[in-house]
C-alpha cells in the first residue's frame, strides 16, 4: 500500500477530506494507516508530498 500511495496527487494533503477519501477508495488503500514506515520511507513521502 505504501507504493500505491504515490499514485495520489502530490497535493493530496491540501485537498478536502472528502476528495482524499475518494482518491484512497479508488486506489484501494482506505484501510492503510502508514504504520511501520522506516526513516527512508518517511523521507520519500515528505519529499513527494512536499511536507516537512
């Protein structure tokens, strides 16, 4: 599910919650919590979503 999360748009966290839910539903990752990510994974996500 981690890899699939990168199919979201890079501005995902700026979108309204309802739109985020719709995107995650289409990607099949509604139940993904993002637990157990390594520092490398977190860095990759921060870079992709431009959040620090």
